[in-house]
């Protein structure tokens, strides 16, 4: 028996993923594919996320305000509660399903519905009493004025050369 045959036999017995000596990474790839396929095809693995709606949020700021734009497609302002406290904005609500699909050949259902709760930390201290919100075409716009202290915290630093 040659040294190469001996090496193959020992690796195959001690490390099953190395049975295919010529392509060891192929067996690792196959094992990883099996793990991911098992996970995504297991009904209980996705049950936690089914029906969960998490709105997307864009946050920006300028020298006077913090601005939020929250995507809430298919919702009405009466289904949303916005609270500002402790330097954060809390969004709560429910995206309701307004129709029932009864087609026999229904192939895909990607729309999400249900209750949501989202706490968004703000990048600056804001005056919650002067916050304003408007809802337009499925987007919730929230403007929060920065406090005087937050506006004064920013200081430009001069760069010197030697």
C-alpha cells in the first residue's frame, strides 16, 4: 500500500468530511448546503418571523433638527402611535390585512402583517414637546428639534500644521 493510499484511508476514517481527498472543500460546501437547506425548509425555523412587520426607518439630522422617515405602506395614521421620550422615538402599531386571498393557485405570500414595536435611539438630544409628525403616501415623517444644549455641543476643531 502506498503512502498516499494510507493517508486517504486514515483521513477518511478519522475525518469523514475529508473522504474526498482531491476536493476537501467540496464536502465542506455540501455539508453547509445541507445545514442551510434543513434550516430554511424546517417549518418551525421560520415560524417566529412569519407575519412579523418591521418598518424601515431613515434617520438624518441637520444643525437644528433630527428627521425620521418611516416606511409604513398600506397603513393609516390611526393605526400608528408615536412617542418621544428619553432621547428616543417609539413606534407602535398594527399593519392589518385588508383582504383575504382565496385563490386555489396562490403561489407566493411575501406581504407581512401584524403588530410592531420599534424603539429608535436618536443621535442628539431633542425637545420632545416641539416634535411634529405627518403621514403622507405611506411614509411617516417625524421632525424633532434639537435642544439648545445639543446644538451648542458641536464645536469645530481647527487643524494646525507644524
